């Protein structure tokens, strides 16, 4: 899987695939249509012309709000071909969240599925917007038909020699202050990271991937789009996760590889869901994106006879940091060794390296780091220090060099594979006039990894109940950020300096669960 430095770009990967594997199946669409690598790249070149003629210049941002589909795949590649930065918006985002992102990245163009038009109203469009394409419905005023525009466009010539260090993607993650962070990733970092991961996992050209994950996530993009293409493998497109549809597609298309978060596999491989199904084609599962239970990994390996590896990473690393090498490893608590070319340390609060086996904050050294956070130099400097990326995750590195994740220093919650920062949820709840103060923590959940739980102190003399809080959150937050429960307190536990003692809130949840189990 050797590539010249100049070819370490997303668009060049697909240019080469269209040349050396033109007739190989690239995508299997929901209706069963097979799309070759040559067909994909032909449409990409036409879309790149549409973007260029629509006023998109190198370095401009192009946004997309779309579920998994060939159009989203084409979007990522075409952005690279015309030198733009692709910004895929989380399809679970509310109008408020999308408005914040649009104002932050100021895209020059937007590609969207018709189902999201009610969110993407004219008043959300920044002045920078010059082109809007809609994919699967008649275009309203101000929009153009994606299908018609691509069909009528000429093919944009390839642009060899474009710098692999250019920004390719910007993926948004919630910030610790509640402000979204646009994580800027270069072509070279993404491709280099994908090459290393694909080599470690030993993909083959006859492999078939299935998009359990959304391609707007770094996890889904890296595995189901880029790693698959580097291997010249095929990808079965599923627009959104559904356990019954997933098993049906797995069986029908003889899928060999799956990447996903724990909750997906717990639901897919439930005994009732597997009854009468033939999943014998499946040879390898990569599970990550959050805490992985021993029970789940044991079930997948022993009961189903499928190889399972646990991986660890974060978008800032483009995104994979470590992968288990042995899919039948007995080291079930490990998420593997760092990828080739990576160094890892556990450090104390002063950044001093700790001895092997001692827990501390995990920091990495690699050449696949992000370029930085969009327009947030202070946040960038806080995460990237002296050539090391500080993850905010507490873990230990054992004697064999394998990583074990223990906790998080930044209080980030990982629910269903999505990152949730407490401050973002707290900011929304605090808008309720009945709320005096609020704190949010993660509550362990065997299926989802964690769920969000809110602790609220009502204002004196004001009435407030759980349903009011949850309803307001559902209206203003994506589903995975919305609390599953609300507890009401007279006051929050605070340190002497006024900081919230979140560990005491987690302890309250634990004690409450223990009391309920004892009853």
C-alpha cells in the first residue's frame, strides 16, 4: 500500500483507484446497484466542476448535511479535487446547532438531502454561501438539483501536485466551553493514518465493508470510506443504522468487515435478531468509539466465532491511535498497541512521564495530528504541546506497550460513540428561567457506553419537573446529547474554589442504582 508523498490526498487515492481498479465494485447502493471505482470518480470530477463553477475557491469550506449515500462519498472526494475543505454536518444536529456551525465555518457551498431543508432555511445561510445543491427532491428557490448539475457538468481535470498538507476536512466536536470546535485535518494525515490502520488490520481487495457508522464522523469516514478505498475493497451503503437492516445487508452482500460502536453490535447480534441468519462471511469487527464491555467482546469472539479488535482514537489524530493486533487476543481490556510511527506516554498533571503500568493522561506523538482547531489557537495550543497531543483520557500503558483506557480528565461523555461535553448541555438547560444551576455527568450504560444525566437546582419559588427539562433539551440538542434522566438538588456539590465536584454526582448515581437493586 505504498503511495508517493504527492498521492497522499483523498482525491488522489480515488484517482489511482479509478485507474488501476476501474471495474472493481466501489459502492453497493441501497437499491442493490453496484457502482465501480471508475463511475465514482467520473461523477466526482463532474461535481468538482459544479463546485468550481459555483464560485468555490481553494481553501473555501463546502458543507454537507446528508445521511450515508453516494452523494456524501462524492462530496468528500470532490472537495479535495477542487482544493476545498469538506465540512460534513452531523445529521442529528438541531436548527440551533447547525446555525452555530454555519456561522463558524462560513461555507461557500452546501450539499444537502431534501429531508434537511426544514432545518437549512435561508436565514441560516451566511453571506459566504454561493451555491446550494439538494440531492433527492425538487429544488426550492435558491437551490439547484444535485443530480441535474452533476449530469450536465464537464469533468474537471485532475490537479496533480496539489499539496498533501492542505486541509481536507473539518469535523466538528463539542468544546469544553460549549463552543463547537472545528477540527481541521490534512489530506496527508488522513491518508497516512488510514494506510497504517489498513495494514495492521490486513484488509483485502475482496473485503466488503458496511456503513454502520455515519460517514460524517471521523470513525466512519476513516474506516468505511478511506481505508476501504486504499484496499480497493467494496462498501455497502446503509443510510442510517438499523440493526435489522444491518443484518439483512450483511447476509445479502456477504459483508466481511464491520466497524462500529458497542451499542451497534449489541443490537445487531442479539439472539432474536440473528435467528435464521447466515453471517458466516463476517471475519473481522473493529469496535471502538467508547467504553467497550468485556461481555460484548467475549460474546462476539466466543459465541459468534468472529474476530474482534478494539481500537482507540480521536478525531484530532486523524483518527486512529491504537488497534489490537490479534482478533482473538485474551487481553480483553486492551485497545492494542499504538499504530506504527506512534509514541504514547502516560503523564502526570505536570506532564511528566509515568512508569509503565501507572495511570495518567495519555499523550501521543505522531505525524497524523490535526492542523488545529478552526479559529481557536488557544484551544489548539492547549491540546498540542511540544510535539505531543494531550488527549484528556486517563489510561495506562502496560509492559507489552498496550493501552488500557481508564477514565477521562475532561469529563467528556461518550454516548453511542458520539462525544458529549457537559458544558454544552448545561448551557442549554441553564436557559430555562426556572433553573438556578445545573451539572451534567455521564452515567455508565452497558449498551451505549454512557448516557447523559443532568443534576438541576431549581430557582427558589419556581416549579420545574423532569419532563420540562427533557422537552427543552430535545428541542435544542441532538438526540445523543439529550439527558436520559434528571435529578433535582437543593445545591450542587462544589469545591472550595466553586468548581463542581462531578465525581460526587457520579457517586450519587451509583448509590441510587445500588439502592434500587437492593429493593
